[in-house]
């Protein structure tokens, strides 16, 4: 089981979005703790280290530290904003 930590910007984004969307995203992030590589809608990023999880129109960018069993959620934004 991996431990999940959030960056300040990811935590702030999660707190500011509508509650129903935030709960759905939080549920998906908790499922990442079981296996962060083999979940549906997860892809490895090509130009940056890490992965992205798609939840509707929202994207969660995260990195995995295998040695520490740690998932670091870097950013949570809509599809058009997250890759800028």
C-alpha cells in the first residue's frame, strides 16, 4: 500500500472545486494507493517524469517513488490547463 501526499497546488485545487467532483477525484486517488501503475485511465507521461490519471475532464498528475512506497500528487486541473 502506497502513501499519498499532495503538493500545495493540488491540495488547493481539490479544496476549491465543486464538492461532488472533489469526492470523485479523492476516491480515485485513494484507489491509486493499491497499484499506481495498473489502474484504468492511467498513462505514463512522455515529456515529464510521472503519470496522469484521467477522471472525466480532470487530470491528476503524480509521481511514484517505488523505494519509499510514496505517491506524490503534483497537480489537479482540467484537461486544457494541466499540461501548460
